[in-house]
C-alpha cells in the first residue's frame, strides 16, 4: 500500500468513509424490502399459496450456492485500471436496480405458477446483482487499511447509513405501496422509487471509493478451493452465528406485515413507525457501540448486542397490547440493531487481516463471498420458514388489503409467535458460535505473537 496516497486518517481520500457508507443503501434495501414485502406481496396480492411462495424464495439459493463463493475468488484475481472491486460493483448496481423493479412488476399471467416462476427468476437476478455489488464492496473494508480502529470507524459510517437504508426499506417502502392503494400498482410504484434510491447509493460508493490502493493478488494453488475460508475457525464460527441471526431477522420481518394486518389494527403506518423509531435510535446509538468495542472488544460487544436484539425481537409480542408495548419494542430494537449491524461487519475484516498476516495471502474476496452467501442463505431460510409456518397453520392467502375474518386461531397465533418469540429464541442460539469465534481469534493472535 502506497502510504503517500493516504490521508492523515489513513484512508485514500477524506471522502472515502462517507462514500463507502452510502453503498450500504443497496444492501439495506435488499435485506429488508423483500423480507418485509415479498412474501406478503406473493400471498396477499398475487394469491400464491404461502408454502409455494416460501419455497420460491428459497430456489435462488441453489444458484448462489456456487456463484457467491466463486465471485469472491474472481474479484481477488481481477486487475483493471479501476481496481479489483469497483468494476464488479458498478455492474452489480445496474443489475440489482433493474431486476428489483421487475420482481415487483409481474405481468398478468395465466396462473399463479407462472407468476411464481417470474418472481423466482427476477429474485434470482436481484440477488445476483446484490452479490456482484456487495461482495467486492464489503471486501474493500478489509483491504483499505490495516488499522482495526479505522475499520471500526468506517464500519460505523456503514452502520449509520445502513440504518437510513432500513428506514427507506422499512418505513418509506410500505408508505409508497399504501399511497397507491396498497395493491399491485402500489408495489410497482414502490419498486421504481426504492430501486432508484438504491442505485444512487451504490453509484456513490463506486465513484467515491476511487483511489483505493490496488493490491496484486498472491493467491496460490493451495488456496484455490472456494470453501477454503472455512478452514479459518474464527471465521467459520462467526459465519454460523451470522447465518442464524439472519434467519431470525428474516423470519420476524417476513411476518411483520401479517402481524400488523391481523394483530395491530391493519394500519399501513404501523410498520413505517416501527422502522422510523428503529432508524433514529440506531443512528443515535451507533457511537455508543463503537465506544463499547474499544472498552470490552468487538466480540464481547457483539454478544451484548445479540442478547439485546433477541430480547427486542421477543418483545414484539407486547405490541399487540397497545402503544406502550409497541414503543418499548421499538426502543430495544433501535439500540440493539446499532450494535448488531456494527459488529457483524467490523469483526470480519479483522479476521481477514489476521488471516493475511498468518498466511501472506490476499484472499479477502473469497472470505467476503462466503460471508454474503451465508447472509443470503439465512435470509432465504427465514422467509421460507415463514411461508411454511403459514401453510402448516392454515393461513388463507389472497385477500389484498381486506382482513379475512375466517383466519383460524392457529394461523393467527402462528403469526404472533413467528414475529416475536420464535425468532428471538433463534437469535439467542447464535451466542455459542460468537464465543467460539472469539476463542479462535485469541488463539491465533497468541500464535502470531509467538511467531513474531
């Protein structure tokens, strides 16, 4: 890395951190908008049976099983005048934005099976575009600086703007849908506006991270396996924890529209209020988690954030009892979300840097490809589980904005449990994996110090 090109902060330009943070708008929109709206759109607007809809959300993961890890390896080997990462990020931004709109704009097809096939195809393309952008985007954080505290500050920018993306996806997107009557036209209108916002953020990251020092790949034949990052136990345990947490998040968010409709008064502003409060608190408390990371370490901070996030998810059960319960859950969510988002993406670059110090190999993209793969597997499993639960509980699909009075008690109870208690428990189950990751990081650090 050419030190003459770095600013006093240790970054290529003074605008690197905020420009990098802007790139998280796209990932936030991908993580949250389909998780909140897609299953509801498929079942309530397009009349696709919930079990089939959940299965359809899982199908794209078969392609990503191979694509995401290979993409990471490819980005490690790429060498252009614009760097290794940014050309792929640019292509991903374009593919993501177009496919996202098409996913929420299926034509009037002859059967729900044909409609399901349309959504599966464009959800796959949306997810592919997301990977093309996010894998190299996340990798930049691991290779732009060797200072772990600088990486935490950049991750804080990412976490804060990610919260803004969550606001757009969780609060603005449902309002855009309801502004056009809550039907098919509303979802198409929403997808266009949200896709344009996502593209603007992604393009800002592509342009604003120019000047990042380009490293030449040192990959050797032995590091060629796409699953090689799993040989790093600190990474593999953290990956498992992250996958479990994404499953928890996806299950809860997929159930939110059903919970709002059948338990919280069917007010289109309910979800928007939840994510507005969550976002404001996330932005306001991110610095607290950054401070805590310096005091107790990132893994310990992640443990605290995970416990709080599990409690916050479970507390959504209280929302059915009135505004006090609702806002209590929102406050917990906002504080916990700031820590969870920060530590998820601040620890991985440290592990990658540690791996590079140990092996002398630059394979950041391989690690990031596996990481994003785990994120998408967790999100898909959570959404698929939500569809399966609705199907088994006897939920009746295809009512649009009208509340079906004959929904069975078992279906309504399944919605309430699956938005709160069940995902809260799942989130807590990730704690042992976080602690095992911490143990492996400590062990490797000791070995490196002895070697030095």
